[in-house]
C-alpha cells in the first residue's frame, strides 16, 4: 500500500479494499480503518453526527471523543458501538447476505458493545460495508477522511 487516507466515497472504498488486500497478502493479524472524529476538521456538511436529541447520553458523548474504527482479520470485522449505533449496524448487516453478527460483548466496565461480524466476501464487498458503516452507523458526513492505521 502506498496511500493511507482518503476523503471521497470512491477513494475511501478503494482505500478500504486495498487495506484488506494488503492485510491478506501480508498475512497480518488484522487491519484497522478509522474515520476522523467530528471535531477534526472534516470537509463534509454538518457536525459529523453522532448523538443527537433525546438519544444523546454520556456514552454517546464519550464515544464521539474517539474516532470510530473497524478492524478486519481472519474473515471477521470487529468494531465498537453505542446502543443506537448497534441498532443501525444490525439494519446494515441485514443488507449484506454474506455478513453475519457472530458475537456481541458488553462488559460491565465498558460503555457500549463490541461486535464481531463474519464477512465471507471479497475485498470490494468488505470495503462497501466498511464505507457504509462509517456513513450510516457512525453518521459521518460525505466528506469525512478515512485512515488505514494498521495493515
């Protein structure tokens, strides 16, 4: 891989697919993809989303202080989300027949849920899912910047 960030939907999907392919070629433990946090100068419209209205609580506010991430390794996606994000994630997974939520873990000492999703798909389909996860689950604007932080 020669580039590690992208800011348009097409560039981000290519970046995510390249990261998955590089991860597979290197046989690394996982690759990590991140979206910029809402206060990091994103180029999209709006505030970057996240917690709003009556659903906004301390867990949502705490989650917004860290950039959302998705890890991929051994045909599994791994991510953390709030209760509201989990509901949106479940809807999204339903649109991808080759993807299935395998494990939900909500430790008492942590706020939110860690989700493991089996992803028996090619790199391009995984990239589509990751892009939609950042946009629809984590509510990132169209111009958010994505980073591959580990391959």
